[in-house]
C-alpha cells in the first residue's frame, strides 16, 4: 500500500463530519475544481444511485463527457469516481490524494474525513479529465453533505424513507428537509411525490421559486409544477424499461428523462432507450451465475427498499419471469425498524416456500452489522417456516448457500440486505474488478450503443 493510501485509510478515524467548512477550505486551496463543470445533484433514500447511473450514461451516449460520483463503494474505493461509466484507476486516485494531502497539511492544518477526501478526489479527477458535466450523488442527507458545494443547475430528490434517524431526524418531514436542502436558488428541482404532508411541505419550502419545482407523481404518471398542483397536469411520456426492472429502477429512468428534458439536454434524453439497455448498476437487482448456480443480489438496505424488491420478485415469480429463490442469504446493518425491514422478505419466503435462510454479518461497513443471532431470532418470531443457519462471515455464508443450492438442482440464491453485504458477495464472487464495476457496457444481446 502506498504512503498516501495509508494516510487516506487513516482518515477513517475522523468518522463522519456534518459540516461543509473543511471541504470548502480544501476546495479553495485546490483551485476550486468543483466549479469547472455543471452538475446534476441527486439526493434521496432509494433509487438515487440508479437515477445517477442512468443520467450519466444518457449523457455519455450523447457525446457529453460525464463524471459520476457515488457512495459508498461496493468492492473498491475507485468505483466512487467514474468517468463515462468507468471507475478511475488507482494511479489517478493516488495522484489526486497526493494533492489533497499536500493542501491539507498547509497551515492551518485542515484534515478531511475519508468521505470528504473521496469527494475531493472526484472533483480533481473530473477537472483533470476535462469532463463536460457531472452527476453527483449525495452521501448522507444533503444540507451538510460535501456534495452540496458543487455547481448544480438541477437537483433531483428520489424516494424518501425513514433512515439514519439519529442524524437526519425522526420523522419523514425532518429527513425531507435535510435532503431537499440541496435545492439551489434559481435552478430546477425535481422530486418524487410523497404522501407525507409534512415531507411535502419541507420539500416545497426548500425551493424558493415554485415555478422551478416539480413533483413526479407515479400514481398518476404526471409531472406537476409546485405552484400548479391544483390545475390540470401534463403526463410524462411512457418509457419502456427492460423486463425484470424493479419499480424504483423504472421510476429512476422517468426521473432521469424528466431531468434531461428540463435541462434541454434533448440529445441525452433521446439516448434513454439505449442507456437502459447498457446500464448495469452493480448490486441492484443483479442476476449472476456462479458454478452453475443463479444468484440474485440486491442492496435493499431499508424497509421501503426491501418492500419494493420483494414486490418485484413476487410479480416475476407469479409471471414466471424469474425463478423462485430456494436459498436466501441475508445480512444488514442497524435498522430503525428491523421488524418492518424483514416483514416483506418474510412474506416472500412464505409465499415462495423457501427452505433455507443463511444469515450473516456484513463486513467493512461504516455502520455495525446486526448480529446473526438477532436476525435469526426475529425471523423465527415472524414465523418463517425455513431452516435458519447462522454463518458470521459473508464469504463463508456464500459458500454455505452454494452448497445448499447444489444439493437440490442448483436452486437460485437470493443475496439481499445492506450495501456492504452486496460488496462482500461481489468480492467473494470475483467481481471486484474495474470491468465488473463499469456501469456503461454493451448489452448481452450485442445491440449497438445507439
């Protein structure tokens, strides 16, 4: 490991910082790289990474060189910083780190956190590559997230959920206020409709000019301006999505298309059908094959995400579009509502008559994993009629799931839970490569890019 990489890893001891001050100081010392290109800034609880990847790929396919910043990473830190879908190299990452460390050590010494450093790396890498535009995903919340410092000419808010309540607030309205704070004066703001009145008020209050704020209402397939909610509305055109896509993936494509249209990036908007064919967002409703066993992995990391994934799987099972999982591999980090998180999965397990569940503890995450004993006890309390095995390490849990699958005609495995679990599984499957983490790829059936 290089000296600068050791310095970077050491920044983890600083934990999480809810402040813009350090990042702002270092951006100034680095020559304000974040202002060298316009950005689309995306916040939310579910679907924001998918929305970002689709936006980025539409732009790249339209000939717009696009940087994509997301977090956390699944397998290696460079995947947080992509240019036209490809993670930057470790060499470029380290070169950016050297510049950041040099400026951080200037008196007065100003040390970034690990997350702040990755954001700064992205800004330097994007500047160095001469990108035309960036798509930026918030890390946690929005109001005090480093990404709020980018020059954004459009902001997008995806689905909200009760998450990180210890930091963002205990109600959906409080969480909405934190996330909607990414709104920029005089710029376009799009948000997915929420039925929570407090959350809607928080979002609308964050947008000064309601003529620039728009709700996407999936229940009516309408895009509604904030100040036109009591008037007739115009529908968004139907967008065909690949079979097997989850509801939040379909919503992400609609939000992305609306965003590009609002920005008058019409060529990029016209690339949507091609982008949907060529977008691979690792670890999100992703089917893989390993040793002849089909494996579906998904980062359903909160109750609403789990509900949507399980609803999608149920529909696919009923319509014979996807096989019923025979073994479930589950692991997650601390949940505000563990019962609510597990309930959709329990219903799917009962309906699909799943015989085995292997519970494990995700590794290398920022948040602590829920103990296997706790997960097993809760599943038993909810009446799961399956054999539950506890295997602490994810790699060993995957091997056990593969053994169980091969005992009965290679039953499909569903690996579901935290983002960190998905990263552990992908690494164990040998998917921790630049190629595997590239989000813009030729389609399997060989269709052309455009």
